[in-house]
C-alpha cells in the first residue's frame, strides 16, 4: 500500500528524497532505491532499551546491512542511494534529518506508548516534508468499537474519532489528510478475523482480534502545503474530541424516561394480535379520509 501510494503520486522517481521511520527489516528502502530515490532509513539506536524486543523479534535495523535486499537492487546502487540514521520517533531530531519529498512508516506509530504520542509523531514529522511533499503511514484501526479501545501500552488501537481529530489538527500544520476509508469490507476474510494464537485457524490474516478488539491496518496519506504564516499551537491532539459531561437536568431525564416508556407501549401495541387483526379496518379508514 505504501509503495503504491507513493508511486501513484509521482514520488518514486530518480532525484526524489524519502525518509522511513522504524524501518526494521522492510524491503521498502531497497525498493525505493532501485527506482533512483535517495533514502534515509531510521530506526531506534541499537542500545536503546525499547530496541531489545524488536531485535529479538527480528524487526529491528541497526545499520544498512539489515535493509539490503539483493533481489531488488545491486549492492553498489543500494550504497549510493541509502543511508541510515538512528532515530527515536518520540523525539525527532529534525536538524539532523533534513527535509524530504516523502516520508513513511509501516505500522509503527501505534507502538510509541499511547494514542497521543503516535499522533504527535505524525504531526511533528510533517516538518520534514518540503511543500508538495507526501507522508504515508499505516497504523491499527479499531473496527469493533467507536468508543472503547487500547489507549496505552506497547500497541494502541486508533478509533475513527482519533483519526478525525488528527485530520483537523493537520490543517494547522499546513497539511491535509486524504479522505480516510473506514469501510471494514464484507469479503469472507474481512469478516472472519483471526484470533490468538494467530495463523493457526486457517483464516486469512487481514483482520485480527487484539485484546478484545477487531482491528486491521489503515493507510493515511498526508499532503504538505506551504509553511503556515502563523505559529501553530502545541495543544494535545485528542482533547478536541473529548466530550464534556452535561450538567444534570432532572426534568429532561424525566421526559426521556417517559418517552422510553411510551415507545415501549407503542412497540407492544404494534406487535400485538389485535393490531394485526384490525389492520384492514385501519386501511379502509385511511382510504375514506383520503376520499
């Protein structure tokens, strides 16, 4: 998805410059370099505490050797186009990183500790884009709840409202999010999600159950405009979506209770035998009134 999004927007061409975050052992750096793109690949420093678990799982890059894919590019071309720099996504060193035509991350920013930290990375990383640049990120999206989710920990899950809040804040940064697609799909592999232990149930691993929530990957495509003339605020992204509890209103609560009882009476009436038997009389009366 990331490669296709960038290619279709003219980013995978000779002379372009891209930066990847938490690249691990992705083949994307080699693929992009094979297209003539200059790539800066980043990942946690090898001695970082959080890098241990990723290294043990074979998902950490400490240097260029982890990124070279001989099936995609020869070594000389790879070395000419790809460089590596240790980088923590929670504390971007924009001065060392420089600016780029595009940046990307693959299911990475949901691992930064909490919902806010991931969205903050997405916003702050737009500073690395040149005007007209593109950011492409994938992350986890919650398909089974619009309210409850995993908000903190090693892997959080974003809700639709979190993405909408990010979309609104990006405007302040002189950026825009392409219309997100929240459709979970209706194909068998979209409905029959996998459950732990994964890969052992004969199901395609497109959707999965993570700590009680059905989740899948979502693609975010962000466009950078010119630098905003006014300084932007640094307020938390998610405060824009937190609802304030309404003040108590006994009269309104009483009306809601009365309305709920009335609806229950109507439902009982419309499903009763007497209602069904008198249907012809009601239709005749309606016709007579119309005449």
